[in-house]
C-alpha cells in the first residue's frame, strides 16, 4: 500500500541514536501510512545493522563512505514513495502527535514549501530553530543595529509563523514541491544545504512555516551557530553559498561586528 509519508534520515555515527529514534516513531499510534528510509553514511559502526533489525523494518541504504548529507538525502528521495517527505535527524525523538500535526498542516496548506516543528533540547527546553537569510545586510543589522533576530537562530513564538529558514533537523516537504524545485544541492557536503533549499523554495514562491504545535526532541542544538562562523566548518559551505567575494565581505562584517560588540559590553560595565 502506498505510503502517505516517507521518513528519510541520514545515519552518521548514529549507532546509539538510531534505535531510540525508530522507537519514538513506532510508539506513535498516529495511523499514518509511512515508510522509513535510513541512509547510512558511516560503515564503521553498527548503525545500519541496528536499523535493519528494528521491528519497523526500514529500508536501509548502506554507503561505503560518507557521501555527505545532501547526496544521502537525495538517495532517499529517489526511492521514496510517499506524497510527503520528512527529512529528520536520527538524534531526534518524535513527541506526541508531531507527525500527524505536520502532515495535517501540509495537507490543508496549498502550494506549501515546507513545514517544521518546534525543536526541544533533551532537557525539554526550547531550541531556537528559525532564522532569517544570512545576508551581509542582516549581519550588519544584527551586530550594529541591535536586530536580535537578524543573524541568529530564534523562536518565532507560540503561533504558526511563516519564516525564511528552518533547520533541517525535522523538515516536512510535499513530494510535489520537490518535483518542481528539485532535491538538495549536492554541492553542499554539510551545512548551508538547508539555507540554499529554503532560498530556492522562496524563489519558486513556496512558503515555509514553523509549526510550534508539533514538537520534536533534538539532541544537538548548539552546532552551526552563525555567531561562531569564522571558527566553524560552516565556512567552506558559506563560501559556496555566498561566493568567494561575498564570503570574504561577510567574514569581515562578522569580525568587525564581534569586535564592536566587545567594545559595547566594555563601555556598559
């Protein structure tokens, strides 16, 4: 029977997280016809073996090396059969009726780009997961004009909200949208693939929504913060996204902005 929802996750050093992740899907009695696709990018541990042995019987794709997040997701999309695709990390746990809430919202929203849930840390605290496009102008607004949500992850609040970008830790897309805009850009090995994809959705006129009613626990909330851009592996992907000159200018703005913020803090003491 054709599934409504294809859940695609990429495993990398996920030996200890993949079973609890699958368990959280299994115990959710949401009535959704779903398939689960696990693309394993780390053959050196038993993550793929544990996934194959799980009672949900996911389809497991074993890559002989780490081919990157975007390529792995696209592998899953190519064999998926669902009308909706959920890209989700294996270090997440589904909370309550999150899948049903996301799917119901997608079904009633015409010309949807994507919808993402509220993310929670392991301790239950809110994990900011939305941000504006990381433009040079937004960086200037953030560092020099006190625009707090211009260049860092933020929480839109308690209402369903249209946003620029949401992180791909949990990200539901209609398959019909992917058929139009394409899959993830494989030029991005890791990082910025979510930003590029969201930018493409906007260019095609497909809105992106944050749905706080749906909740997903996510273990790794601290990585990928733009404030630490200069010292982060984000830099390589940022250069692809912004271009060599644009990335250099952005790095200069970030460097100057961080220095300026230190001066402001010193003056206020």
